[in-house]
């Protein structure tokens, strides 16, 4: 799998040069080398479709990767990327639910910051700009040792009215 992973990483390193369809084709060729239902291969196929702006094709592949037991570090990436895909498909509520589940179970997940960022975007898309700003500000609080308490208080006072 190490050689396969290196070849996948090489495709992603050149994705801008390959273009959208070239990236999908290159990833699909590598996916074909793996057993059917391989969760990492499904995740990579989903990511390639996301890269190509084909979110409707990416969604079931992300879901299949997760259902087939995708593990970290790809699992967290798949959840964040699936949430982004759902948001782009006009389903911010579903995106937010996925991200909330991840953050509830693993508040210190290495991708918690990204999850909060995409949650803020989903909240904004759902017509809740104050909630979106609150989400973003609360994600910043741990990085503000001098002003964290003040930012937390201001975030709590935000209102969508």
C-alpha cells in the first residue's frame, strides 16, 4: 500500500497540471488496482470528483468509504470533505450535522479547526450569519491567550435578529 499511497500522492501533487479530468482519470486508474470496496480507494475516488467539481458523484463515494471502515487520517478528511460537498449541493443542514458529530466525539481532532470553518460556512448558508460568526470566533478563542475571554463573551452576545 505504501507504493500505492506514494503514487496517489504524486497525482495530487500534479493535479493542477493534470486538470480536473486528468486527475479523475489518474486516480481512477490507481483505484482500479485496489480491491472493490477498499475504503481508502473510495475516499480517493471521491476526492478526485470533488476536485473536478462533480460533488453529486463524490457524495456516495465518501459515504461508501466511511461505511466500509475508513480509518484515520483519511476518516476525518472524508467527513470534512463530505460536509463541504453536501454544502455545495445545497444541503448545509446535513453538512452541519456531520461536522457536529465529528466535533462532539472528537473535539480535539486534528481537523477540528477545519470542521469549525466548514460548520461556519454551513451556518451562513443556512441563513444564520450570527451563528456562523459565533462558530468562527469560538474556533479562534484557543489561539487568543490575551483576548480569548473577551472574544468568547462577544461571540456569545451575537444575535441573528
